[in-house]
C-alpha cells in the first residue's frame, strides 16, 4: 500500500515538478530533528510533494513568525517507514506528517504520538473538516492524526471539447452512468479508458474502482467493516460492486484494449487516447494526481481540454461518498511550541498558498474554492464537500498482504479473465491474516 502511494506521489513530482522537488529537498534539509523544541524550533518531517510543502511552509511560517516560533521542514523519503525507526531516537521530528491513518495507529501503538484532544478545538474541527476526516485520525477513542491535505479519487475525467461537441452530459446516478456508457458505445467508440499496469503494483487501479462501488452499494458502515475484515470479499455487497464494474466497464466493447489488454496498459498513460483528434476512449476514473500524466499540451491548458465529474451515487439525491487519501500530522513532542504549531496546522487558511499550486486539496469544508487555480481542482473539492463522508482508500488500510498483495493480484487475474469472480474473492478472503 505504501509503495503504491509513494509511487503515485513520485510520479507526479517527476512529471510535474521535478525541479521544484529537488530544490525544496535541499532548502528544507536543515531541520536537525527536535523531540523537545527547547530552542523555540519545531521540526516537521514529511514525504508530501514539494509544491504542497512549499505552500504549507509559507502559510505556516507567517503564523509561526508572529508567535516567535521557528519551523523547520524536512522532506524525507518514505516517512511511513522512516518514522518507525526514529520514535525513540534523539533526532526524531516534533511533528511527522504521514500518509495513512494506519501509520498514525502504528505510531500510537509504539507509544510515540501525543493525543491532540486538548491541543486543538475538537468541536470547531469537526465543524470545519470534511465529514469523516476527523474520525480517520482517531485511535482508541483519542485524536492523534490531524489531516493537513486530501486527495480525491472518486472522479471521472473526459475530453472536454470532444465531449461537448458530442452532446454528452455528466451522469447524476450510476444508472445514468450505465446509460451514458451504452450511448457512447453505440456511437462507435469504447466508452472507458483503463490501465491497471503499474510497475511492481499491477492491479491497484482496479481496486480503486471496487472501493468506490462498495461504498455506494453498501454505505459507510459496510465499507468500514470491509476494510477492517468484518465484511468479507465474498459478501453480497462486494460481489454486487464487482459485478457492476464487470458489466459496465469490462464488457466487450466498453473499454479500450479489452479486458485482457488493460493489464498491459500503464495507469499513467491510460487516459491519453481521450485527447486524440478522434478520442479513442472517453472516460477515465482516477484521482486528481492523474492530470500530471496527461500530454504536455493538455496539462498546459487543463480547463479547456479536460472536464471532470464526481463519481455518482446509486440514486439521485441519495447517499454519496468520496474515496481518497491524504496526509496526517502526528505530534511526537508535547512542548508548548509544538502544540501551538499543531493548532496552526488545524486552521483552514493554512492551506491557502498550497492550493495555488494545483496539487493540494484542503480537508476543510469551509475552505474558499476560489483559491484553486483551475476548474478540475475546484470540482474535486466540491465533490468532496458535497459527499456524505470522506472514506480513506480501503486497500491502503487493509493488511499489507491483502491490500498490497492479493487484492491487487486477484483483481488482475479476474479482470483479465484468468479466474472467475467467486474464486478471486475467496482467494482474497483466504489470504486475510489471522487476528
């Protein structure tokens, strides 16, 4: 799971902001660790993309300067693994910003994190944050993980100019999406773009599809139970989700390359045929990061070339969910300066500069959407604010041998037709480690 998240982050940095990443790593390498902040210095370690860190550093720095606190940021590789080796070290940071709720829980289990319940205003935070965000930072009834940014995966991208010329309209329900799929297919082109190849992690794009559909078929409680292993993969809800995916996306003529071919199509280039003179496919379900993989001429003119809509609910006006991810700040030191910086990180406006980069989505529902530089990010943010709850990527929260193992491999075998659905789901269940 961590491999996949880090791979995607690295891909965006390489494609979109390689120079900035290199510069920032050098600039922020001066942090010497803390574990106490006795000299009014608070250290923060993170593996977030360079543009996001630059933006947060600027906004947080202004706040910290007023309080007489010197904040030192350091971008490190693989913070989720590195921090586990530093919890009892003298050079640990005061704050670690980690990529998943599971990492926060592991830090807590090791006795390395300080609770935030009395550090931040929990009532105000619940009102400010997207629904579900605060819950993701809870461990054993206490609050340890303050989310500082979000990414949204429940999105469908399309070629805006060709789409408008064809008269297609964004669907409001899954039934509408099925009808749209049939309409585009009848017009003579495969509706869906899909690639599930990813070096060392083949299959993860298929798991993202299943996660979004499980949330819609079963709702939040079923989704969370599935992530925890209480709801089995061979349950009716997961089977229904997978069957919808098969009937709507994998059916003959519905996906460019055919269901067997998608295993050799790289996830990063899967959407590029949308932007040919005559689109080779029309819809790509992916997260906000994918724009960094689009052709250069498309990236330079996103608002005119790319349209996007939120993955729709089962029924019009019914419950809808956003599946995504994000980075959570954990407090490793309990001195006053570190607590003050955590308060600053919890404030909505700390993301104002980061939003301008086009790589950041605020986890706050009271954030100003006009701060985003393009319509894609505004739509992604609006999709999140209008959802009933923000659900963290399911496979990222499952045990590694499942979420980054059999879930990937069995979905690949099923998608390509090398095994049937029942066998694939049962194999995943059988791989779940004993508690």
